[in-house]
């Protein structure tokens, strides 16, 4: 297939204060830019929609990391089904922000990192880049921990060895990238389906009361009056948006070869929004399923203090009366950890190329970030054992929370700027809603950070 032509930005260069002529024709992820063909106007709506399916599922991976698992397990074990409404609310927030990230990429022809580079002075961009790199390492740290714990549970491999083995998935990511972007997406969707299937079986085995589940999705004043419940609710919402996902989504939506015209971009925004919304509903199901299984297995059986993934693994099979329940739990954890490898690699590449215009081989990038994540896991495991890894996982979530403002605030600045977005600028109503969501998330993340440091 011939190399795609550089996309012309629909907004004038003057709207971007620090854009240069040398940057004007630089595409995001140039190796994959416009590489996925879109059927012509005569094709059915279903075929055209399916051409856009994929990026949303890659983004949804970030909403199922081990940090989310830990808060969901605690919420279900301690408070039953009450916090399901919080998971629903957090998912709604994620849908809004991810749709805005997709809109930015399609409307401006820039990913979020490129947009920051063209808007902010160099000194600010260096700070933003360093914050993003720290978040990528923190995210990779969660992947290492999740993969190492899953290998330990399934094959009794020591956490130390499991952390080192996890470095090998760098080559899996490299292989998939070389095959093509659709292969990447198929791999991610396949593992997501594995996670969903594992928890669907566990939900059926748990036989939770349907009435209690439906009631859990309704708001409850108890969440605000019970301090312990409020703390876990803040943890669930605070971990809603992974900052690197906003950079990732604004880039990978540009892999579709849609017409770079006003009507073409408008259609692409519509389909990309549907894609991410449906994919994040899958994330809602998985997070809700983790909480439901924890509530059914632990809340009414005298195990309300369950907080560690390993403890949940040991108790699931005997409590649910299903021999493979614990194994399915660990398989889902391994699939989720492996999946995050792909998105972490892409996000790191997008951030480095977008902010610095610096390209390094994918394998070198992957091994570098994975190596930086493995070092603290190895050190903590040697010094403090398996329990210390749980504290390290908490630290990774705190680091991600610290980086969140550096992604959310620039995103909302750009999508509300008519000079940059042109006819695709968001409406005043969506602006108010988006800023409200952002402020809530930032305040809750700030409280989480304060509580973790205090």
C-alpha cells in the first residue's frame, strides 16, 4: 500500500502559537497513519462503522488495570453492591473525556502531545513531557505487578522471576506492530474478550441477587455519610481516567483513512465516539463484575477485609463452589496485564514523538520503560516480600493521579478553542459538563494523593 499523504490541518497555523512549517506535515504515528481503509460512501453504515472499531477497545484497556481491580475488590467485599453506582458514574466520566480526545485528534490532525507542543512554549512542553513519561513508567509498573502476580498465582513463579519474565512481552508488542495496526487491535480485543468471558463465568457461578445489583446501580446517600465507603468511592472515581489514554486515543483514531474533509471528519468523529463508548461499556461490565463477584463471595461470608488480589484468588474457588473460579480470576489478570503492554508502548511512542519529535526503535523504547518499571518491583520484592508489592501498586496509582491535570486541562483548553477546532469546537453545554467532570476528577485525585502522602 502506498504511503499516505500528510494530512492537512483543518485549522490555520496561526491558531497554534508555536507551530512551525517543519512540523506542519508531521502525522501522528506516521507508520500507521491512515493505514486502515474505510469503505466508500456507497457501503452500508455497518461496514463503515466496523472500519472504525478498534481504537476504543485499546483505550478501554487502561480502565481494567490492577489498580482498578484492587478498589473494586475492596468495594465489593466491604460494602456489597452499593458502590456499583460509583462505577457507573466513573464510566460516564471516562466516556466524555475519551470522546473529546478522539474529537481533538480527528478535527485538528494532531494528537494531544503534538497539540501541546504547538501551543505551549518549549519550557512548558518539557515539563509536560517529563510528567507524561513518569506516568508511562507508573502505568508500566502496574502492568509488571499484575503480570508477575498472575504468573505467581497460575504457575507458582516467584514474583521476582515473574517481574523479569514480563520484560519479554516487549517482543510480542514489537511483533504485532510490525504485522499491522489491525493485528494490534485484534490482539487487544481478543484478550479483552478473554477477561470478559472469565468474569461472566464467575458472575454466573456467584449467583448474585439481581435485585441487589439493580439497587446498587442507584445512587445512595450512604456513600456520602459513611467515611470508609466514601474513601473507596473516591478511589474508584479517582482511578477513572488514565492520563496516557487521552494522548493515546487522540492519536490512534487517525489510523483510519477517512476523508480529510469537513464531512469526512464529522463522520469519523461520530463513529469514533460510538466505538469508544461501546468499548468503555465493556470496561464497565468488567469492573462491575469484579465488584459483584467480590460482594457475592466475600461480603456475606465474613471476609469483608479482603483487599489483596492474592487473597481473593485463594478464596474464590472454595467460596463460589467452582474449582476453576480462582484460575479464571488469574487468567483474566494475566490477560489484562499483557494487554496493557500494547497500549503502554504506543502511548510512550506518541508522547515522545509528539513532544520532542524524537523517534527511537519500538523495541528500545519498550525495554527502556519496562526496565525502569521492573527495577522497583525487584527491589521491593527482595526487601519486603510479596506484601510490599501491594504498596508499590498503590504508589503507581498515586503517580498517575499526579499526572492527570497535565493531560485533562490541556485537552479541555484545546477542544473549547474555536480557533483550533473550527466548526468542531464543542458546544457550551458540553463544555460545562466536561469541565465539571474534569474538576470532580481532579479534586478527587487530589484528595487521594493527600491521603496517600499524609
